C-alpha cells in the first residue's frame, strides 16, 4: 500500500452514558472500517471533539486507536493545542506510540504572524521522529493560509503535506501542482470527487466513519474512468451530508453510527442532543442511500 494515500476516517470519540470514553465502541468503529479497506485513521481531530477533551483523554483516545488498529494501517494523530509546549507533549506521546504522522491545527484565538505559525510547526516536529501535516481548517480555526504561506511551511522537510479542509479547490490544485512531493489530504467529504479530479490522492473525513465504502467506490470508479457512477455515489454522499450540516455534523455522525448498532453516546456540552425530528430525518436519508 502506498503510504499516505486512500481513505482515512476522522474518528469520533464515543462516550458511555456517564460521559467516559467508550473504548469498546471505538474499537468496533476501527475494526469495521478495517474490514471495509480504509488506509488509516485520523485521531484526535475536530470530529473527535478534541478541544472538549482533556490532554490525558486525548492521549487515551490515541492509545485505544493504536491498539485496535495495530500495524495494519497508518495512524495520524492531531496534536494541535493552543501552545507549543502543550503540542510538544502530545506529539512526544504520539511518537512513542508509533504513529505514522502527527498533524496540528494552527494555534487559534490569538493572531500570529506566518513566521510564528511556521515556528510552531517546526518546533513541535523537531521534537519527534515522525513527519508533520499542517491542518488547514479555516472554518474552525479562523486561520486561512495562502499559497505563499504554504511555500513557507514546505521549506521544512519534516512538514510533508496538509490536511486540507477548505472549499478552495483552486488553491488545492495549485498546491498539488506546485508541490508534487507533498501530500494533500482533502478534508471536505462533499468535494471528494472534485478533489481527486484535481490530483488529491488521499482523504480524511468525518462521514467516512460510517460510510467509508462509498468513498472507496467513488475512488475506484474514478480510477476506472467510470465518471457516471462516481458522480452518482458522490451525489448520494452529498445528500446525506446536507442533512448532517442541517442537524449538526459531529452529532449526526455519532447518530449514524448508533443506527448501525455502535453505541457512541452524545457529543459533550455545550453540544445538545439531536431531537426526534432530526434523528428521523437522518434515518430517512441513510435508509434511502444505503
């Protein structure tokens, strides 16, 4: 298997009824997706409610994932924190566990210069043996990196690419063309087909937790020049995602897994549970596009 290519579900953090991490449920999600043929998992990202977990809980989640996945696939750990020292602590823990790469959202809330962002990534990556992925997610971090910013980042040999969660496919294609040796993981499931048409070779996504097979099918159709079916499946995916956006993506992903028989619990407060109407709407669209 080519390293850092294919489908990587962005794992949720399942909780028990009393709000503790549900290791058994997380193992179920991993094992089911391994059977589907995913290439790896992205652990501790937005979908995992990372910033609603304590640092120790984030370490526990990664330990569970590493044990469940073994050495069968790549594990990428998001170690993003608000400070460099906190990020280093999570990065060293991930490195000791044997992850394939680390990744980090840019430190947010405070505004930094591009040099300060660059130093954040380099200072962390220089403390570990594994490579680093920039996590570009402007909708969440409110930090929007430009093409020239990536030129700065990619000066570091430890920074091997980007988890690119942006709708700007123009910039994505320019990065793929300009930096052919760097890896671009598309992070928006709803533009997966468009991104692989632009040259992306890998994807990290929330909805891949419960429907990874659809993305594998899209990729296979695209590789076999079957654009009709690739578009059809992407359209099915997007109809499901439209409902998730309406009801709340992270809550909806957990509910979708619950409907598949995996107890995931609720997202942590201040998230609120889905109501009966929202659950019914999700169930109907999932039943329609099984």
